[in-house]
């Protein structure tokens, strides 16, 4: 964790860089379900909203 300039940075345990866990899950679900790059990008931006929608309507 870098605190040398007064800002706290996490360990990145739940994501890679600026991608959070919700984004990663949304991208994986979208790609494995529809195999479409455009929808994968859109679902990545929606992240947790898409994950919840998918769980409610495709379970």
C-alpha cells in the first residue's frame, strides 16, 4: 500500500487496476453467454447491475 504522497491505494485484491470484481464477473458472464464483444463491453460498464439482472432472470 503506497501512502508516500498522502493517498491510499488498495492491494488490488478484488480487481485489476481500475476494474472491480463486479466488472470482471459481468464480463465473464456476458462473454460465456453471448460471445459478443460489444455486449461484453456494455455489460462491463453496467457491472453489478448486469450481474444482479442476470442472476434474477437467468437462474
